[in-house]
């Protein structure tokens, strides 16, 4: 697959990454991520020679893979195989008396019985999984890979057939699921369809369309009730009769007007007289007047092409097709959030496989296990390698908890309901996932169901390296890391470098491309360097249902959208932000609450908001003994917007000593309002020019240079 990228880094040696501090080169039509994935597949396939990993020399994956499966017993699996065969032949012999296994479980059990370290090789074709395949300590060192030149495709559910057209235009098919199971998603020819919903999803995918907006409740909802109920306007909700299976997908934040999270909440009841919807919600985030939402999952909502509804009691699937040639389509019922679970299976390798069409569970509320799924889920298994796979249309791509030295490299992960890659811990046990390497993955179209997600999310993971990834089109974050629960999930010595992130934060009012958190309130000693970030946006509606314009930033308003290319939050301190190229974002670099951060050598152009936004909000009143001012030095900034601001500093709790500016080079539309500083230290008041700022003693050696 070839994709167009306006700007790109060196994922392969033919694409040159710019020197630190210089603008990135403009690329043309390329397919570098997919080419790299193919190199990884060739280097790790079952029959690969020991010399094939040398193909990766000179790429960002040089030296991360080793050897081949030589000296191992290879157990073969094929959709045409039989579990009564030996599994030692890649295809059936002429007598059809022996050949490959039919199931991965049978091959796993054969490898366990043989003992030692072995390889399972999957042949081309489709594998329809109806339950997760679990690997444990008996599978240490097992390689699970594709045969060379083959592409095995693992589906997260059965293929649906026996369709019958009904008089009303619907099609129905029998689909019996276990009593505790539901249908997570439906896929037609590899495309996710829409669970019956109201309002209908916009045909063009416009994220500003297809919503209802919560009304103001009288009496008002207490903030501590969280998202357990909300109110609706008269005439908003359709008559539904039976509401069994009804859910609401609703967006909210920590107070009215903030919109950085969402959830899919079962509807408990509706009160038409009081115009209130009661949900099985949580206290995690707050919904109120203006929270946007839609309803889904009830039969009465099934009315548009591409929508489906599953009757669990009758075991029947209902669908309104987009394409009238439905019987010729490949239709998959996505029921599995997890395909492979590696529980204690240290040293396993999973490579060259395609995982697709699973259930969307996997990234909801922070404090619950709903974040803990993953098409590939790794727990308490050190040294696992997930390389050269394609993962599409699932809940979470790869989920790693309490497992050290994971390598996740050369994968393509897309169209994911939640996080692309998660590396971290389980809430309550808080074991760490140190030493992870997340390298050269192509991650795109992330957060299709749950917006509070990231292409790569990490916590409780010291010494993590995230490098050479291409991340595009995410609901909130491109890369998000650090602690949420304080010292329990703290992160130290992280390196985030040479990544390209396009179009992050496309669905929330508060997010960005790269974020580091530090709730534990001590130095992270981490580095964010030489990354390229473009197109970071935001999406926020007002209480009347209208939306702020794209790229809007006004620091005088609250609530209003907030968006950064790179920022620290939650007292994150001791972070070095160096040599990044940031173009076409809203705000460029933000520091929120921490100390001793250094911002240096970055190139910032074509922003619609502040180049630097510094706030002591999450750390107000907190100044530890080791604290030193944040420093913003030797950056190159072009102010292209007429209303653009070089720096907005809001530090009433710490005063002007909270941040120091020095030796920056500014160009473009600078004026007497280019610096906004609180507390007011300039003779002109809150707004001032560079000259005003320097006279106040808050900047040393910065200059304004002519625009090129």
C-alpha cells in the first residue's frame, strides 16, 4: 500500500531525517513503513536463513533481530490441515495421510510435548478464531511466525453466512454466540460497519456531525456524580420501545465544558418526564450541558445502510447492506478483543502475521480492566518480540503489562478502537514494564471508538525507547507517557526520538502529539528529541452544539480548546525537549506544572496558537528543593498568524522565576502583544513586545530576525 506523506523521517536510509534544529525535508509519495514491515517479515519467517536479518542493516531496526529458526523443530499450521496429522509437513503429502495441523492450539501443544524451543509456522489463508489462544511459561522461547512468502490472516471471530433478504430491506443471518458473549463489531470485506445508532453516522465521516448535545439539568448534576446521568432536550430522543442493549457513547471531561474523554455506557433507564438518561457510569469523568453523545445498540435505531443489530436472544444478526451484492461479501463477526495472550511466555516471538476484525473493547475508563485487552496481550512475559505484523480493526493493537524488555517493531497498526500500543501496568499491582523498545511501527487511525487514547501509550515503564515510528490520525495523542497514579506508575529515563506524528488530537478539546506526565512529582530525566510533528488539532463543541473553529486558541477564554504538539503535564519535571521540528500545529510546546525542563533547539513554524505555553496550574504552590526554572533557549520560531503569540506564561503561583527565555530567534508577525505574561512583569501590562519582555529581565539574548 502506498501512502502520501508531506513530511517524513528516515525510517529507511533512503529518506533522510534533517539535522537537529533544521526544518524537515519535503518528501514525495513513498511506502517506507510497509517496505520496512516486509523486510522484517522476510527476516523472521519460518524458513528464513540466518543471514536474512542483515537486510535490516542501515535501517532503524539494525541489530534488533537475530538469526533464524535453524535448529528448531517447525510445526506447520494451515487452514487445509488436520489436527490428527503430525504437523511436521508444510503441505499434505501425496497420500494425504500426513501434513500440517489445522489449529494453532494443536501446534502449541505439540511444541510443548516436544520440549525445548520450537517454531510454529502458519501458512497462507484465513484462520477464524472464536476464543483467545493462550501461551504460558511452557512456551518460553517459542517462535510463532509465517511461512516465507505467505500471509496468514487471523480473524477475531467467525465468518457469517446463510444470509436471507427480508421484505423490509434488511438481511438476516443466524449467529449463535456463547451466553455471556456479545457481538463487538461487524466487518464487511474488511471494513468496520456501524452498530445501529441515532443520530446516524455522517456519510462523509465529519467528526462534527452525528451528535446530540446534553441539556442543562434542573437541578444541576453534582460534579461527583460523574457520568451516571445526563439530561436531554425535548424531542431529541426517538421512540425506542425496548431499550435492551442500548448504550450511549458520550464525551466529557473533569468539569462542564472540558471534553477529553468518552465512554460507551449501558443505559439503565430513561425518564421522559424529567428528560434524563441514567447510565451505568462511573465517577471517572463528568458529563453536563453540552456533552456530545449518540445512542447505539437498540433495534429501533437500525435504519441506515451499513448499520447492524444483533438479537442475542434469538441468535440472529440483522444488517442493512451498503452493497446489494451482500451474499458475495466476506462478513466477519468480531467477538474477540484478544487473539493471543502471552501470560508468562517469556522470549516468545510473534512475527509476520495479520490480525484483524476483532471486538472493540480495550480502552475505556482508566481505573478498570477495560483498558486491559489487546489483539496481542502480553503479561508477566519478559523479552517478547512482536515484529513485522499487521493489526487492523481491533480494540487495542498490542498491550504489554508488567513485562520487561519487550520489542515491538516494524508493525502496521490501524483502524483501532483504542490504543495502538500500550506498555505499562495493571491497576492495583503496579508491576513495571521496563526496557521496552517501540521502533519503526506505522500506526494510524487510532481511537475510532474511545477518544482518550494514543498511538503509543506507556506508563510504569523506565528506560523505554520510542523511535522511528510513523503515527497518523489519532483521536487524542500520538505518544503519551508517564504517571497517572503517582509513584505507582512513574516513568524515568524515557527517550522519544525520530518519530513522525501527523494529525494528532483530532477528537478532543485537550490533547496533543507527544505528552509526558509526572504525577509522582520528581525529575523524569527523559528526552523528547528530533521528532517531526504536524497538523495537531482539536475538536470541542459549545453547549449549543456549535464547534470552535479548527486551530482556535484564545488563552482569555475558559473553557476553550487546548492543543499542543509537545507538552509536559502533571508536574512532569526534568524533561529535555530538543531539536524537534513542529509545523502547522495549534500551540507548539507546553510546560504545565513542572520544574527543571529544558526546551532547546526546536524549530517552530505555521502555528495558529502560542509557540510556548507555560502554566504552573498542576503544580501551583509546589516547589521542591531541587527545582530550577524551566528554560526555553536557542529555538527558532516563526509567528505566521496575525494573532499568534510567541509565549503565554501563566504562573501566578511562582512568578517570573518559573521560566527563563534566552537566545531564541523569532521572525514573522511579532508586535506589542507577542508575549503574554502573568503575573504582570512588563511595564505594558499583561501583553508586551520582545523589548518589553527583555526590559523586565525575563529574556537574555533573544532576537527578532527578518523573515526569509
